[in-house]
């Protein structure tokens, strides 16, 4: 089958990215702006599809689906795709906790190969705040399988992140 046919079939597929019962949808662009497009901006794309949520304690969660355009090893996600998810989701977790930041350092451990075309969950937690340094930890998993873990050092920026 030609590649274009595969992509078209994929585009037409609705992916169920619904959250857990106690999660509330989180409007990330409303907080950080429409520039947040690289990872989660295309709800019908063939690389990433994502939906963000917050739980009752305001922790950020996400459902992600990685399509054929995110492929690295055959049938599995490219490491850069996994790192990009961590960069966006963990940075966003800091924003959602009230800190306008950019990511200064991101350390990703790839624990298991992440299969394409499966919905996975990203969980994140702000674990420490020290002056301008906000440390966020996160994990991508499905069921009992952890695909990646990350520690993300976020640095607060002035002017709420807006251009001067
Ligand atoms: C702003 C800053 C990160 C820091 O510069 P400045 O303002 O001049 O601050 P300064 O250098 O004074 O540091 C302050 C304190 O922090 C510490 N520290 C800093 N770095 C490191 C480190 N690597 N490792 C360890 N520590 C480090 C430093 O030692 C100091 O500590 P101290 O107070 O002495 O104890 C700058 O390097 C930069 O712009 N980098 C590019 C960022 C970028 O492009 N990111 C990607 C795009 S954003 C994205 O994609 C995510 C996203 C998702 C969702 C939504 C939105 C965004």
C-alpha cells in the first residue's frame, strides 16, 4: 500500500484520548499561547495527538497518541518524539502550577520502546521550587509499562513569558 494511503487512513481515524473520571480538560494554549503547536497543535495529525487534563490536586496529565510520523525503530516512537513530549508536558506542568518558565535542562530515560498507534498517559509533578528553578518530574506509561521517565529543570522568565 502506498504511504499516502496509509497516512490518509490514519488521518480519518478518531483516537479516544478521553481522561480519567476525575480529570478536567486543561486548555494549554489559553495559558501559554497558540505558539504551543509543535507537539500538541494538530488534533488530527499523524505525528502526535494529545489532550491535557488536570486532576483534583491540579496536577497535569495528558493522553498522547503517536502516529506513523513519529516513528523511530520500526513500529515504535523516535526518541526525539518522546523527548519532545516530555519537554512540552513537563514545561506545561510548571506553567499550570503558576510558573512562567522555559526549560533549562531535560533528562530523559527511555525505559521501554513506545509502540505507535497506542494511547499512552503522561503524568507530571512539580517536585521542588528553589528561587527561579522549578523541578518537574514526569513519566509516560500505559498500564504497568513505563516507556520513559524525565526530570525537567524549568527556569522562570520575566514578564510572564511575553515578548517585551
Ligand atoms: C532562561 C534560561 C533557561 C536561563 O538563563 P538566565 O535567565 O540568564 O538565568 P541563569 O543562567 O542565571 O539561570 C538561573 C538559575 O538556573 C540555573 N540553570 C540555568 N540553566 C541551567 C541548566 N541547564 N542546568 C542547571 N542549572 C541551570 C542557573 O545555574 C541559575 O541557578 P542559581 O540561581 O545560580 O542557583 C536561558 O538559559 C535560556 O533561555 N535557555 C534557553 C531555553 C529554551 O530555549 N528552552 C526550550 C524552549 S522552552 C520549552 O520548550 C518548554 C515549554 C513547554 C511548554 C510551555 C512553554 C515552554
